[in-house]
C-alpha cells in the first residue's frame, strides 16, 4: 500500500447550519439486539484459512461457562456465531479463597481467527496501534458486571487472565454483545439465486453492508469508523439494491454539503463524533463522487427538490475539477489533490482520472438539465473536448487499449474509460477483451474497491461470464478463507497481505467491499427481468 497522510491545518471550513440540521433530521435509529455466544473455540493451524489459522469447537461447553475457574495465563475464546458490531458486557465473580489481589485480565476482540494468533506487542506497522481491539483491565472487587464503553467489531472474544492469586480463580458468565446497526432488515427482500456460490457471495455482501450502516455509512466499523465519499457512493448503490434506506444516504450527502472549504471543495471524509468535523484530506475523484451519489439517489428515488438544493455544491466540485484541464482537454494532475483510483501508487493514474471526470461529467450534465442551469452548454462543450482528447490522444487503436503518460497500459485506465462509455459499446467490448488478453490475470491490486470497478466494467462491456468468474475468484475466495464479511484489502495471490504489516489492525468488514449485492442484482437479476 502507498498512502500519504495529508495535513492541512490552515484550512477554514464553512458550516452551513441549515444543511447540517437536515443531516440530523435524516439520522436513522440505531437498532440494538442482544446476542449471546454460540460456542467456545480453540485456535488451530489450518493452511486452507486466512494466515493459516482457524478455530475448532472447544471441549469446554459455553453453556457451562460459569463452571470454569481461570487462574494465571488461563484463557478461553467465545464465538458469537457471526460478525457482530456493538458493545460487550459480562458478569465476573471469583471462587476459592477470599480475593487477596486484584484480577488482571485481557480481552481481545477479533473479526477473524488470524487476529487471535497475532500479538499486539509484535505490531510495528505505520497505522496507529490504538486501533488494536484489546483491553487490559484491573478489577479490585468481585462480583461485578463488566460493561465496556467502546464499540467493537468482532466475532470472537478471547478472555485471558493475566494474574489473580494462587488462592482463587476468576469465573465468567453471561457474556453478551448488544449489536448496533441502522440497517432495517424488515425492508430487505433477499434474492434467491440458483447459483449456490453467488448466493453465498450475495449474503455475505448484505451482512457487510448492514454492519457498516451505523450513524452514517461507515467505511469500517472496526477501524476508521468514519464517512468516506468514495465508500459512500458504492454503499449507496448497494443500499438501493437491498435495504433501500434513502434517509441514511441523504444524511451523508447533507454532511458533506454542509462542511466545505472556503473555496467550496468537499473533504474526502468527515467525522460525526463527538461533533461534525470535516477531515483535512482531499482526493480528486472523491469530491467528484458527491455528484455521482446525488445522481444515483435521484435515479433510484427521484427528488428534484433535493437535487436543486444540493446542485450548487455539486457544481462547485465540477468547476474546481474542470479547472485542472489544459486547453486541449488533458487532465493536469495536482499532487495536493491526488487522483486516488486505488491504494497503489505503482501505476500511472492520469488516464483513469480523465475517464473518471468524463463519467461524472455526464451525470452532472443530467442533473444540470433537471435544474435548468443556464450554463449547461459550456459543460457539454467541456465534455466534448475532454472526451475527444481521450479518443484522439489516449486510445491506441492498434492495441485496442488506452495508454497513459509515459506509454503505460494498465487495467485502471481501461476500466474507467469503459465505465465512462467514452467509446461505443462494440469498442468497449473489444477494449475489455484486449485488456483480458494483455493485462490479465489481475496483479498487484489488493482492494475490493478496484475489483468492483473491474467487474462492473466487464458487465458494462457485455462480458457477463468473465465478470461472474472474477467475482467468484475474488469475493468467493474470501469466503473460502473464512470471511463472514468482506475485507478492506485482499490480494488473492498473497492472501496473508496486510497493508499495515499485521492482521491485527486489518479491517475485515469494510464498506467498499459490499458491492456484489449491487452487481448481482443489477446485472444478473434485473437484467433478466
């Protein structure tokens, strides 16, 4: 992974209280459910699972949990049956002689068994170790009901006694997690697919989306826990295909619209706790994707009043972006406003960025037509110029591929040009076929975010079989490795890959990976009806 923290402390932000108040009006209710563990497990080596680690059912019975007294270095692992997001509590007592020393214990929360095998003391990654889901606790008096104030994202809880006293043992009982989500399952109309593997892929995608639907569309309930615009665009599309809760989408749009820089630029992400705060990070297409998210919402649930209300903010993003093109229609990237496309900086992103602007500009013009914007002709002219530059200067007709600065041919360039429909449908199909021939198999791409766009481009080009195959090879492999929800990062060629150097801080439930629910419904279900 290549990522650079942006620090822009001198920025000043607008706070539109009218829009921010509307974000509060669209805040959905958090739904809470009490879940108990289904079993106790032991960690075992298993080369078929992620990092070679799995779990098996323990000889200990979870129904008899209170019968087990734990002393120094004793531990047990609770399995809550599926991925959970919420707060944890349990009762703790002691047995034996009187309590002549405090209880010193550790709780470790894990989304995947691989995390149980990792030791926090060994972590030496660039991401803050404060994200590690581990608590060291002293308790002076027992019995007590331990209620942890933090929210965790996990399936497994390891309870380890670091020390008590030789005279007594700690006893644990009634462990529960109070799960939290704003996903309303009563609105979900699950798909029933004949393909068993696709059904599993769909079901895990629904669970991933639901666990990321919190006070906002979080990008990951374990780590980051904030609203990113690139993630929002994909989550919203997945949402329309499943729970179809427009209030949460509107809330997120109002949050971004209500906190722009003085020049009108939208942050890549915002925080909402303890108060609404825009981050000082900016990504080229993430700001643009405010337009896409508004457009997609209007397509799913037409609301011309909302479009007119937020159109000025959308227009500002487009105007800022179009100012980055030269007189010939070529994108001139700005290092202070980086084109993201994917985590990796090991490939040239100029052509993909050019295509992303064409993709969004078409959506923007459709919104402009809805609002009656008198400037629409200038945007249409810009689209013509930028698209022609892509066709005339960036497309290699001999190779049937788009090229980047320096003569590089990469997957991202082809994918985004096809998604933007710069060429005809026939040409798009030929481009993707040429990409498969010359640039497949996919290498050095480790995010479901980029894989989503590859699969969607295959579908858009009419290569249904190839799209389904890649979806199964990627998301299906996560399931085979033990996924309950989809991960932030995954490289099929290197399953143990961590962008942070350890699975203990990996996010194994991440928003931008939930999109198979959208892809399956749009291209495999709705397309056949």
